[in-house]
C-alpha cells in the first residue's frame, strides 16, 4: 500500500508506504547494503568494488515515479492520490565507518555538486514540485543504516513546513519589499551573538527562534533561491561551512552528534515566481539538549505545534563557537 | 551493457556521472571527480579514484 491521503482538518497530505515496514533495519556491518560489493561477496546496492559518491533510487520509497493506484477509494471529504514523486539515496563514501563530518573538504565539495545535479534532474520532472536533500544521522533520529548517506525526496508539491516558510516570506516581502531570509542574515551578521561561522559568502548561526537547543542554519549572504543557483565560489564555500558546522557538533561534547540536516529551497514548479521569496538555506536540527539528554517532541510540540526550547540560542552559539575553535585550523 | 561517463560540470576537471540501471529497473548513478582524461582513463569502469584523476586540482 502506497498512497497519499488528504487530511481535510489541516489541509495537509499524509503518505502511507506500508512496504517500508520490511526495509533493511540496522544490519551488521558485514551485511550493509550501502557498502561496495567486495569480490566473492554478495552484491550490495552498489555493484562495484569501490566508489566515490553514488546516488540511486530507494528500494523502499515513500514516493515513486510509477506509483500504484490507491488501495482505497477517495471521497470529496477524503481525497486519495497515488504517492507520486521520487526517493533517492546518496551514499557519501565507500567507507562504512566514516561520517559526513569526517569526510574531506574535497568530498563534501563533491557532494554539493551531486546535490545540485540531483536537484536539476528531479526538478525537471513534471510530477515533482519540491526537492529536499536531507540526512538523518544517528539512531535517535531514526537512521536504520549507519553507512554515511543522505536522502533526497522529490515531493509532488511543496511540503507543509517549507510552504509555511514561503508564505511567511511572501508576507514579509509584501510588507517590506525585501526577502525575509536576506533580512535575517543581515540581522545575525550585525548582532553577532548567535553566529557559529561566517565567511565571505555564507553564514552559519543559531536562529533567534531556535526550536532545537543546538539548531544551526546556514545560508548564503547573497540571495540564492536554490542549489541550482550556486556557482563558484559559492559551492566551495558552502562545503567548507557545512564541514565546519558538522565538525563543531562532534567537538561540542566529544561524540558524533546525531542530527537531521535538510536543504530548504525554491519549489521546482512555477519556479521563477518563487525566486523573490526563496532563499536557499540548510537547517541542522540535533535532538540533544545536553550530552546525555534529548529534546523530545511531546505534547506542546506535537499537538500544539508550539516548540519549547531548553537552551538560550546565544548560549548555544557561544558553545558551538568554542567547539569550532577546538576543532582547529585546516578547514579552510 | 556499457555505461559511458559523462562530464556534467563543464571544462577541465569537475564532476563526472555514469548512469546505470539495476536489475530491478532502479537507477543508479556513480559520481567521480574529474572529467576529460579522468573519464577516458577509467579503464576498469568502476569509477574508483585513481592518481591520474585530472579533476582533483579543481577541488583542493
């Protein structure tokens, strides 16, 4: 059963992909499906003895290019649709035991090119309205395969949270004539207390409104609607800032910090109309509120949609800057 | 079936891509640094790194 059902009480779609219940779940390293295929061993998802970066269609997709018809009939109250879209896997390395933070600057720079390439390929599909590369890192955020990898979802339309961002940006543009994310970047640069890292092209900071205690956003200083709008030196600089933030997280408490990382950018349908209100940015949402305590989404967050955060963003940013400084030189 | 490498980042160096099809019909794309000589010299067809990869200078 793979289908989308509409919730008329919220105006949002929910995707059902019941086949994902049987997806590979925390296999031992010897049976990792994202490792290269070693001579004489069973074939993995990648039928090569070594590789740099690989992208492939997810074997257990939430959305598909040839989505089957729904298993149940819809009504005016309960519309049902095939779960059209794409779900891709991006394997960062053939080294099972590394992490995104431990990748070389060269490899992260290459990943930026791969994300751009996939954004262009998926965005060109008529049945895809929004492309979101993301990484779930760590068992506490649901990762079932520890091999370093991310995913890319091609949604049939803009998903709810990016849509709320775009509508807020439209309201801000109507009120001020400016891009809200451009204003946020300028405000953070001027204030400085929540900055984690900066360079000539990019800014990393803990949001004034951080929903997670050590949440970090990364955005270009200049208005760039999507990954597809990045040229050099934007791409190389993004790789450096991503690496700095990821390594600072690991230095924060001395262990490989779990997180959800996602790109927010311009929708791929009616694309140019979105340009003035789409400002590419990356959001890191680590679940930890301390070294040994997690921030759970509970009553207020899940049911009220109202986040309560345990750490002041200014304090979190100061700790992340200290961690960044402990990582030491060599990233740039 | 032979799957050619394709330079996708233009010019010397950059990124190369090779699209394959898995037995069950799913797409698989290999990416590697380098175009031009690096792609033509991919003798084993694996896309694995090698010391002649011209693209490495592009991404120090």
